[in-house]
């Protein structure tokens, strides 16, 4: 498929070219023709967001079903970790610094934002380096950076810890909630009753880890995976590549996002990760439960910058609200609008579950799509929530 026609080098325009999108959609319809039903998981929350932002699901034939995967870091953050972070600010008087999305993730006693209204010192930062700078400007206070994200953001946390060591900043530490994508995909594949025909592989994570870590999916599970970019033509081309493999009876790892993803990933980022982090024995994922070797903790030699060690943070397990069906949505068992709370008790303004918080969350993406198509105003968010 000629992604770059040569008539213009405006990247975004090219990847949103209506002719290209029509061609890709026609190819998908041709490859999906017949009675077979295809269940394709887009692993990455950014892909979920793009599918709904550009209304790409409307271009897929009805027998190609999207299953939204666990690749939204805010969505898989369990409530207990939010509570553990807040307890550092409440019980130890630290400044808790984190990304804006985390501010609206509910813990047992409310969101970090609600705690701010009660006088708890939680602040938004745009990068871990901002949190380090906050510590340097507040030498009388301890600053804990509440770190979340997959391998995409973990290197910047690792580099910040290395920087803190280099500068000798002693009033700064990190509460690491970094997770790794491959064990989560494996957990999905091992879920009883899970039927997935193929995967759209995550674009951002793959810029760091490359394509090779996915090879077991093709080899051991016989499922194809295509790493995809985020523009409409990217996603439709990647979908066509997946369907072509299924059509031909192949299961391989392919890379549609070659302009950003190298087969072996980013060596400098991987080096920083392995210098600072090691795998935890197990970690709780919202909706997926405890998964072994699926998250990153800070190595003992950096204990001074590890909030868990410095403050002896106990493991906190907080159950989700009983009516929330985030787990079923994260595992692809339910569509977001099939959750009993969708569009009623749970909205982007008043999220009950984390999937409604981040723009990459499947529930937030569905809700925004319903609003854009005018259905929410017409009460159809109510209707599809039934
Ligand atoms: S609608 Fe809310 S409670 Fe239901 S699955 Fe989505 S985020 Fe969770």
C-alpha cells in the first residue's frame, strides 16, 4: 500500500489522506469477506482512542470486531496503589507529584484531586524531571514522584533517578508503578474463554522494546501481531496486514510502524531501564489480578530514591466498587457501554473506574464517540448503557 505518494511530505496529511483510507478500508473488506468472525485486540489505549477519534470502527465490516486491550497505564492502575501513594502524603507529609491523569483516578477515599481539596499536598507535573526540580526547590520537604506507565515512560523515570544520584538530591524518591506490556498480553492469551484472532501491537511501547519480545505470541500461541502507528492510514493498513496473515493462515510479527519502531527497539532507553529497574515478582493489575514479572521496581543500589523502601510502603489491595465492570471491559469480555454504570453513575466528569479517566481508556473513548455522534444529547448514552 503506497503510504507515501511522493506528492507531498506533510506527514499527518499523508496518513489522513481520504483516498488512502478508502483503499485500506476496501482491502479490509476484501480480506474479511465470508462468514468468519474476526476478533482483533488493539493492545494500546492510544489505538483505542484513535479508532474512536477518527470513527475508524465505522469503516470496518461487522465481522471484524475490536477488542480493547490492557495498554492504557491509567486504566490498569489498581486502586490500592493510588491509596498507597496518597498515604505517603497524608501520613508522612511528603509532596506527592504525578501526571494529571492520575489526579482523577479514584482510590478508596476519593481521587488525588479530591484529596487536594482536603489540604493534602498532591501536585501535577509534566515529567519526572519536573518532580526532581520540585524537590530541589523545596529542600525542607520530601518529594515522591508517583510513576506510572509502560516501557514508554519508564526510561524517563530511570534517567531521572540517575540524575538525582548525579546531583545528590536526597529529598526525592519514586513510587514505581511501571508495568511491562508483554506479561499482560500473555495474561490475556491465557484467560479462560478468551478468543482473540490477532493483535494490533502497541506503537509507543514498541519504540522502546522493539518487535522481538512479541515473537512468542506468533510462535507459541499461533496468533499474528502487527505493530501499528496511530494515524488512520496506519491503523487500517495494520488491520489489513493482520487480516492478510489470517487469510493466508500465517502467524507472524510484522511492523507497520517502521518509521518509529526498530526491530530491536531503543538501545539507550533499554540500557537506562536495566540499570535502574528490575522485575517485581508479581504486581496487581486492575481487572487482570496479580501477574508475575509484569512490573518494574527500583534496584537495591538505588534504594535511597525508592519511596517503597524509604517509607516501608505496605502492599495495599483495595477492591473496585462492586458494580464497576472495569475488569470485564479490560479483558474484552464486555464492551464499555455494556457496563451497568456507563453513562450514568460513571462519566468522564464523575468517573467510577479508571477506564473513564484517561482519554486512552476504552470507556472514555466510547463516551466521547457517543457525545460526538450526538447520541449522548439524544439520551442514547443512556440507551446504549442498558
Ligand atoms: S463505565 Fe466506569 S465502572 Fe464501568 S467499566 Fe467503564 S470505567 Fe469501569
